[in-house]
């Protein structure tokens, strides 16, 4: 083989190696920086840029959520029990697996509702509001208020996001999620609870009882 043929062969081998390297790079998976975040995918579901569905929803067992104050506070600075009718109101929403609120009436809540309804035959609500009133009695030197706990339930599934044109290199992206929200009273035998709670006044609060119009009476403080 002459020198010219050897040079041509070496050049061809180099070009072939370069082409193979380019194909390998094109076939390699996207770097981590090229992957969408969960927040970006859910935002595209919410805006409608991505055509989304919530696949294979699984409802968890209902449980009673934490008690939260739902009324104003009644301070009793008198020397006898103070009884009063106190109104209360409560609004309980839904949050996803990273604590982001799932807004009632929003696109995300609607997609989850469609999925749960199709699989379980009943609607799913991302928000529950309730209000009423309750007579409460507070002993002298104490503070009382009304607390409420809502029956809650999780729904776990996988978001499927479909784009008309590839985004981050793909038409489809998937992200698992668990949403916790209010359930109907009586779900899985669990019931909502409304209770009157009280505590002893602090030293500072007791001291304030002797000031002005608070002395010897009960008064309400806005929550």
C-alpha cells in the first residue's frame, strides 16, 4: 500500500469514528439539567400548555385531620362562668405531595375529579367550606374557642403530560403525585368533629383583665 492510500485510509477511519461519536451523543439520555422539574410539568398542566391526565388514581383510607381553631376567642375576666353563642367557619383545601395548594375550581382539581369519578363513580372535591354556631362556656380566668377537624383522604396517581411538539426532548412526561384533600363526612366510618377548647390565661393576659372595660367581664378577641 502506497503512502497516499494509507493517508486516505486514516482519514476515513477518523471520519467514521467522529460520526459514531456523534450518533452516540445523540442517542445518550438527556442530562439532568435538561429534565423538567415536577413544578414545571404541573404548571404546564395547569396552564393547558400540556394536555394532562391523572392516571390510575388510588384513594387512600380516610382519616381525621388535625384540629384547627375556627372561631374567635372568648376571654373570661369575670368571677363566674361565661356562656356565649360563638359562630365558627372553616375552609379546608387540598395540597399535593410537596405542599402546593390545589385550588378549588382550577384545572388541576378538575382533572383529578374527572379521573376519580371515572374510576370510583363519585366526585372528588378539592375544597370544603362549612360554618355554624355553638354555645360555649368558659370558666373564670380561662380562654375558650371552637376547633374543628375535617375528614381527609389521599388520592395517589401519575400525571401524564402530552405536548403537541417535543418539550425537553419528549412528547410525553410522567410524574407521580399524592394529593390530600377533604372527604365527605362519614367516609370509611370517619366523622368531622367540632369541639370547644379552653386553656388558662397567661400571666400577661390575667394582668390585662384589670385594665379598662375588660375588668370583671368576658370579651371576644378576633382570631
